[in-house]
């Protein structure tokens, strides 16, 4: 009931994935890329309601539990899947969000854009409720 | 930014465990909000698409669920240092069940701008 379908308006998150492609460019190419991305963000901001948008520094760490101890791995390795930034905005549907993602200029530099609908309910709560309801049906 | 990676770990939980972790998670988020340390946070739907290629001609499905790497949600933190962000990440109620939290600082400037500025300084050309 609260989970968006492809036709649902709501919040969407773009995750910009890719290597530090700008490291390989000349000054002229960089200037062109800068212009393109700046223009894109300005255009996007005028077309949709942008809630937040930031680049992420390449440093970082991952925190997890290993053998009963909390460990920190990092700094973050450079890879094609690395997330370089995000854009949180409102769209009328997943299709609309995808259409927007397709215009991102970094795609030409071998980056990818992940498009995800923002959830309105903790997936664990939803799943727990589903399982409990299923159990009640079994017990009835 | 905290990125919650992987959601496989949720699969093995009983409904009671799921509710417990979910409640703890929401309490964790509320607590951080009260302290002014988090400005936003949400789970992400398991559906979605990965757009790539020239003009985004390639549109692929996930997986965004049942994957160790998939981003299941995020928090936007407002803290003074990476150490503080790491300390908060270590409080994640999902860690005990196998969750992985990626901690990334928000860049001060667009890396493109920084790169361009550096290229100008060093007079780098193709």
C-alpha cells in the first residue's frame, strides 16, 4: 500500500556510479565536462524538485561485524561501481526518473546512474507484518 | 553519508527479530535526529534500474534485493568529522545480523571543479 509502483509519484534517488573519470581528462576536456554537468544540474533543478544533491569524496570506510567484532575497512577502493554522488528528487514515476537519468552527461564518460525509488516504510517492518499475516492465515 | 549495503542479512530473521531490528533502527534514527546529527534518511525500494551507455541506452535491472552490495537505504549525517560518522555507523542495529555500513564524506567541492583547478595550476594539457 505504501510501496511505490512504477506509476507512483514520490521521491527517487539517483546514485552516480563510476571511476574518477575526470582524472584522465585534459584541461580543455575538463572545462567542457564541467560546463556540461553544471548545465545539467541547473536544468534538472528547474525541471524537478531536487531535495538534496551532493558529490561524495572518494575516501571512506565500510563498517561491519566480523567474528563478533566491529571492523572498519577502507579507504574505499576505486571501482566502476563506486558511488561518486547522489541526487534526491521528486518525480511522477520511475519512468520519469529513468528518463532524467538518461540525460546525465557523465554517462558519456563511462559512468552509470542507478535509479531507486525511496521507500516509505522500513522493509523489515513490512516483511515482518507480511509473515505474521501469512502465519495467522495458516493458524486460522 | 551512510549507505546501508546489502539486504541479504534480513532474510534469515524471524518476524519477531525483524520487528526488533526495525524498532531499534527507527529509535537509532530518531535519536540521531533529536541530536541534530542526521538530516535525512530513508530505505530504498528493492526495485530500480541501472542506466548506462551513451545517452543511457542501456537500462538494466538490479539486483537491488538479495545482494551483498546493493544499497538498501541511506542516512545523511551532519557531523564534525569522519570519526564521528564512523562512531555512529558502529551503532547500526543491523551490524549484529550482517549489515554493512559504508561511510562516505560529502565532498567539499565538486571533484570536477577541484580537478579542473588543479589542471589549471599545473598547466596540464592532453
